[in-house]
């Protein structure tokens, strides 16, 4: 859904691109990774108190900044006429690192998440979905974008993080689930913004993998 806003986003950042004429696009790409790593550290160590709530909000802000930098690097490269295979490779590689890193960091937060493996599982399934999109290109098709997009996943993750920040600030407890709920939450026994973000990414990744697999299959057999 949010992928459809890409053209509008490009128009918004265009004035900023024009002001960054002499900046190396790769510098923006690497900077987005560094900013993301700081955000991961904050999310991983945030507690269920006011200080933790602040840490989560700062982490969300840093992820948004990293997202802006990620959007600027490609636009700047195209504006400078320096876009090429390496820039595309670097951009997509760091995108995948960020996609998995934020989920692993959330999974390692012991204040809100019972099962650290849920973060690894969510990251793995997210990679599955991304892999199937690029795999279509490797066999001669166009890149497949169906299913749960990266933009959708990131927006929902940030909304979930904001909700758990509010929970921590207000001193509210997570909602305990039954066996079915625990299975849906990837082994976590309590529902909160962090466990919800992991579940959304995991099941969304599995759905994306299946959708893109079917589209790729149909494209190859048609």
C-alpha cells in the first residue's frame, strides 16, 4: 500500500536532492547504516519504564532519518548521473541488513519479548520474501513487488514501536495470550508492540514469499 506513495515521496525530496549536488550518494547509504545500528542498540536495550520509552522513540526517529537517507541516495545518484550496478547493489544490501537488524534487535529486547528466536525467525521470513522478488530477475523476469512491501512493513513496525513506547511510559503491562496466541506471536506469551511487530513481519514475509513465488512461476510458465 505505502509503495504507491513512492512517486509522491520522490517529488518531496527533490528540492533536497538539488541542494546536495556535491555529496557522494554512497556516503548517504553508509550513513543510513550507521544511524540504523544506533537505533538497533536503543531498541534492544529499552526497558519497560520512562527511560525505555524515550529510548524507543529516539530509535524510531533514527530509523526515520535512516529511511530518508536511504531514499536520498538513489535519487541523488540519478540526479548526478552516477547511478549504476554498484550503487544499486550497495543500496539493496544495506536495505536487507536494516530489515533483518531491526527485527533481531527487537527480538533481543528482554523487557518485552520472551523468545529471542522470534526475532531471528521474523528476519528469516522477511528475507525469504525479499529474495523471491530479486530471484525473478535472475531468471529473466522483471522484479516482483507483490505481497507485503518493505514500506508497509516498516510503517507498521514503527507504529508498533510507538505503541510500546507509550505502554512503557504509562507503566502498562503486556496482554497475556493463550496457546494459539503464543503460536501466532512466534513463541511469545505476551502481546505488545514489539511482539506484534515481529509477528506482522514474520507472517507478512511468509505471505510475500508465497505471492511472489506464484507470480514468478506463472511468469515463467506463460
